[in-house]
C-alpha cells in the first residue's frame, strides 16, 4: 500500500495522508477507550447547566451540563425522561456547552468539549426517545459553544471557540453547507428568525447578521460591552436583543441592519451581568438574566413594551442564570449554575427543579469540622454551612443537626502568613505568589497542625505546599474545592467539592482514599473508593455507577453500582481505609465488563401515549454487552409482576437474535398504568425500561384490594441466651393494628396470620401461605420481629427453635424470604425489625447475647436495597440503619419501631388529614418518631422501588375522614 501511495503522490502529499490516518486512528482509539469510569449520578445534573433548549411544540426540554450529560425533561411535569451520554474521558473531555432540539423534537444535538484539540471536537446527534447516538459530526477545530436549528429544521449551526467562527450543516445528511471563519475570538451564540436569517455573537465584540443563504449582510461592534453573549430575534424578526458577558446593559438592535434602536432601563442593575436574553412568544415582553443578584439570589428582569416599558424583577434562583427560553403559552424556562432549572408563567407563578447536591460555598467559615482521625466530618447542606449535618464513617450514620463536639476541629488558617487565598487567583505566602494553573482561582485553605505544610483548594485542583511555598503534590478534582480541612493526625486531607461530594486524600501524596455523596434529602448517602467499593444507606446505591464508552459512533452506557452489589458492596472494607491509608491493597473483584447486565430499550409505545384496548404490543430491543446468555424477562405493571412466574425467556438463540427488535403482547388493566420491562442475564437484571400509558377507553370499576398480613415475632427462643422481651408482642400488636383496617373501606377484606414465637417450619408455611393468597389486585405485608444475623455473608432470620451452630439447617434464610416477597403478585411491603441486642435503654436484659457471639449483626441495608430494586419491587421498612440496634423499652412494652408504627396506623401519620395514610406519610412519621423515642440512637429507613409510586396503605382515625 505504501509503495503504491509513493508512486502516485509526492512526498508531502503522502505525509499529509499519513497524518490524516494517524489522526483518525487516534480519535478512534480515544473514543473506543472502554475502560469503565466511575461516575456520580443523582437523577439531576451535578455541575453547572450551560445551555437549554425546547422543541417547537414545547413538549420537551433538554439541558446540557459540565457534568458531561445532557438530559431530556417533560416541560409539563418536570419529569426526567432520558439521559444522553456522549463518549467521555478524564479531564475536560465530555463537558457539554451546547444543546439544541430539532424543531420536530426527534433529534438532540449535543456539543462542547466533546473531543480533544489534537483529535478534533464532535457534535453528537441523539435520538430523543431512545437516547441512542444516531450520528456524529467530527473533526471540528475547537470547542462548540452553541448549537441551534433553523425553524424549518433544514440547518444546524454550531459556533466555535478560538478564531474558528461558525459552521452550518444540512440536516438531510449533516454535511457542511457553509462556514464563516473570519472571527477573531470565540463565538458563543447563534439564533435564527422565522424566515431563516441568522444572528451570531463573538467575543471579538461583533454582532453578525446573515441572510437565508448564510451570506454576511451586516456586522457591527457595540459600545456597551466588549463581549456580547446572547442575541435573539423578536418573534417578528424586526428586533434583536443582545446581552453582554462583561456589562450590565441590554441592547435592542434592528433586525434588518443591526442599528441600535434602544436600551432597556438597567439603571438599578449594579452587579454581575445580564448575559442571557429572551423575548416572550408574542414579543410584548423582554427578559434578561445572568450574574445579576440581589439579597436573595439571582433575578430575571422583565420589561414591558418589548423592552421600552417598565421593568419588574422575578426572583429566580440562588445562583447565576445560565440560559432563558420562552414558551408559546407565555411561560419562561430558565437554567442556573446551581444546577437547577425552573419555569414561571406569564402571571409570575414559579416552580423550580433544584439540585440534589449540597451547596458547600462559604463552608470554610468554621462550618467544616473533622475529627482527629478524619473519620467524622461535620458540614452544611446549604450556603455558608447552614443546615448542619454530620457523617461518621465507622458507624455509617448521617445525622442532621448534630450536637457540638469538642474533638472536631475547623481548618487551621492562621499559623502561616498566607494571604489572598479566598476566591482569589493569586494566593500568596509571605507576599510571594503561589503557583496555580492559568485562570484558576483559589477558594479554601487548611494548614497542618505542625504548621509545616498547607493545602489550597482551587477551581480544578488540590495543591499541597511546604512552609516555604514549594509544591509537594497536586491532584485534579471534579469541581471547585469550596472547603478543605486536615485531620489533626496530619495523615488525611478532606475536601468539600462543588459536585456535592466530600473526599478524603492521603496527605503524604494526594492519593484519593474515599468519596462521600450525602444526598440533599439528609437521609441517603453513599461512600466509595476510587476502585468502586462502596457502602451506602438504604435507597442510595443508584447514586454512583460505571460509565462505559462504546466508541465514537454510539452512546455510552451507564450501570448503577447496585448492578454489581455482590462484588462491590463492601462496608467492612470501607471502614478500614482511614486506618490503613492503603487503597492499593484492596482485593481485585471481577472486571466490570465481565459482569454487565443486559440493556433493554422500549421502542413503542412511547412514553405518555394512550391505549384504548387492553391488549398492547410492546416493541423493544435488547443489548447484551457482556455476551452471556439472556435468561429471562419480567413485565411489571405499576411495579409488580404481571404474571406469577419470575420471568420468561425472551432470547432463545443469543447469537442469532441479539440486538434485534422484538415484540411482546401483554394484557393491561383498563386504567392508567406504568409498564416496566426488565431483562436478565446470568450476571444481573437490567435497569427497567419504563413507560407510562394513559387509558382512553371506558373505565371498568376495579374491585377493592384485599389485605394479607403475615406478622412474625419471636421472643421466647429455645436458647435462653438469646431471648428478647417484646418481639412476639410486637407481632401481636401489629396484627391487631392491621386487623383494625377491616371495614374502613380501603380493603374489601383483611386477613391476618399471626406467628408468635414461631418455629422454622411455621415461618416457612406462613411464607407459602401469603404467596398463595395474594393476587395482582391485593396488598401483602410481611413483618419480621426478632433476631436476624449474618453468617458468611448471608442473612438469616432466627425462629424459636434455631440452633445457632447450624443456621443453614435451622434458620430461615434471606433467599427464602426474598423468593416469597419478590414474587408476590400484589403490592408488597416488608417490615424488618431484627437488629436487636437486648434492651439497652433501661430495664436491661442480657445485652451481650453470648450465644450469638459467633455471628455478625445483620446488614439490613443490603437487604433493603436488594428487595427494593426494580426487579424485586418490594417496599421495605427497616427499623434501623448502619451499625445501630433496634431498641426495646418497658415504658412502651414494644420495640421503638413497632411503637411508632402502631401510632402511625392509628392516625398520627395522616399528615394531610384526608383520612388515609400513604407510604410516604408512613415513612415520614416512622423516621421522625423513632428518632425521638430513642433520642437519636435508632434511625429507621424506608426504601421504595423506582417503579412504584406512592400509594395508600391504611385508613386513619382522623376526624376529617
């Protein structure tokens, strides 16, 4: 081949071709880097939202973020519909600066730092409904700052960084139609009018106007700012509003020749900027927002008379307004750097979909405390350390409003002469500037207890210096470091980071040891190592997972940590990290890529469509990246199995049928439903593919459900060393409380089976009884009170006749419990209160339980997370969390959990006073009441599958009923 090339081309041409081949190969290698990347995933962006867009019909919103994802939302409800995952790599690669909807809402264009300068940037074109990457536009010379489609959908425009101008592509094949490279700085915006004319902005100071053939018609440099940012045509196309990145003005120009027509009144805008502008759909109102803030945060200005009239201020968010889009009905959507997005109507009514992460800004002011060993940390969820919380690594407990502790220390900042370190690009030691990356700003400082070293937290890095200012090490961080601290033992540094995580680093070399994500709800958390080993609270396993690239022409995959629970859920390993400081010594689990579950996509019906016949055909596709046999599938209706069988085989011949479209006809109830399809291989079950369908036929009256309750409690064990006082009474009292639901109208009948001080045989027969009785329309409750234990990694419930030296033969294994509750056809609730260690709150009985010394405290968190996964679909109420015990007390003559549950069912959980108690109300009451009863020593948890929405579980005695 090379000889042939040399014969036909001169030497320079040959070298040029080789360079092209090399560049293409390098691009392919980078994009095909399929090494799994551990990522945070909260269901919302974890970094600044950079741009937004809506389709022409205003049904869908797309948000792009520096967290390297784009997300599709329902404009009507704010529901997350799809996560778009382009190929990414470490560092900046994958950060999204630009998103655009095709007018028909079928295609989403995504771009940003989507590539490298060496290999060229890419624009990715995603299918909105499926999330699949349909096509890529490659080899752009710089980052993509903005994307927009023409109103007729025929063209896509991209604006680029550097002096690279704009590119216009034909959407029929996404080939280049036209370009303008005569820009002297980056271009950050482009917008069409309804006739197809185009306006762009650039940091070279110019506004440019192009005709329908993309010929430059006019070019003007404005006087009010050097860096024009957003520019948008009015609906008629006669005006263009411009906002500036470096000024507090807004200009309105002629849509014909860019002549300045007028300036909306911004006299009271005395800080920040009004970089983003938008017109109302009828052109009567002009909106602007950006970094302009008042006492309570950012506001959006709204002028009447197309910007000539009076202005009003709409409180929008606590953070910078990053983009504004108007809707046809007069509403306006905005996005913020928090990250969040919101909508306000023409009447000013607002709803905001906020961040799920803690806001650590201002946390350095004495609000970021750590213990001597670094294993306990206090922080605040809100700005300046407000809404205080504490996390204890050893106890695995997250607590709100912690008490003051004298052994927790704030960062030391005064024993060395360090200045200008707070929100400054030029921190100094003894007046001498410290090294930071260009354009980087320092935000936080901590000095070691011996004052020999100090740590600077900045935009993109942690930097550790000695007292002479020499850099000892630096590490990259995923976001701004708002707070740092150093444990008094001078072995561990702790950083509060802008992505909502707190991370631990080995002080001698900067190696990351642990990362904590405390969810903003103050309940859920996950703690993990760089290799992916983790501990988590109930319901928190979804917050991290593995991103795997599939090449530059396919969307990446994401697999939550829960899919790999068996090998990566290792709380006992997590607890030792700060003792050994040796993350490298962790055992290596099987490779992630060999454990991957299938990926299922529902192609039709589409989400939120209607059906008028009970027989519905599902069209779906299955991918199986680990290439192991598909073993079955499960259809869930509103979170519960459609049929009694666990699943049925959907792929007979893996090689022949892999990744092909398949069909499945099911019978649905005649009502609005949520349908989920889960496919399994021998590794694990897939994430559910979920659609909501609205019934449009005649409604048939459904029968009221029956309630079946299996209440099991064991106190009088045959082994006297492990007896409890109130576990059997708990079961009796709960049975009585549920029996009181008879005749209240929620259930057509209530059937109770009480097993007090039951043997193994009686428990197993009880499990079979409730499995046989429950039908698709019913509600089933299984409650366990007594001793549970963990032996060789498996949970066992201990019946009355257990032999603790023969657990496998005489106890009730978790697998048998799981097989029952997960296969129940109706809604399934599981109450587990089995972490007893005697009465430790007074009137003590034996608290050591010598007979149980050979086994471990059961890990109820693992049970809760497993049962509440979508494929099992059980709502789990656990009496305690972490290393806590379930407590009893003679004042209650019950366990704390049962005492609170009985109170709840008697009406105290009816917060809305509507006469019924929902799962969410029950969760809230149990959480607050048990903590109060036990003075904070016991924290119950509720875990609900993502496929099950809140539902009514009991009628209350409320007088409002």
